[in-house]
């Protein structure tokens, strides 16, 4: 994990307009990158489905070494639901977990909550939500 997250800067990436996989409603997905100096330390995506009150925005945060030479044990992913009460950690489904494992290590709530990683993840989520101008 990267220090305490206070030295991380955000670079906005692409904006994609698509349809929700489950209901077909318009969905906007934004991506961005997290850097410490000239070094990339992670990336994220946030999807928002419009006109779907039962769909909360979903943030996927990926940290670690995403270079060609790195493997799944050097990369981690976290799912965060955004509610009116604030962000909360979400578990990966079995299908998502199986699909992710060849590329990165998906972390569930029990692997983060109460660990030294937890405040670092919340610092990064706060950075994303406050500084990505598209959110």
C-alpha cells in the first residue's frame, strides 16, 4: 500500500456512456488514475446509472503495480458503494472474484475493515469523490 495516501494526486481519464448490465438504463462510467509524483500507483472507475433509484453509484478502486511485469499478488481491487450516508465497502460476487483473480487480487470487506489498509483506502476514496470534477 502507498504511504497514508496524502501524497497521491488524481488524473482524470475517460468518460464512457453505456447501458446498465441489469436494467439497460443509461450509465456513465468515469475512470481516473492515482499518482505519487511521476509514478502511477493505481486507478479507479465510478459507474452511475441514471434514473435508477435502486442503483447506487459503484466505485472500483485498483491499487498496486499495474505494469506488464507485475502479477495478481501485486495488484488489489476494492468495490465501494456510494450511498446518501457515504461510501461503504462491498464484497465481490463469486463470478467477479473468479474473473478478477488472474489479473488482480479482489479484496472483500473482511480483508480490509480493521486493518492498516482501511484508512488508506478511505483517503483514496475521499480524494476521488472530492477531486474528480465529473462526479
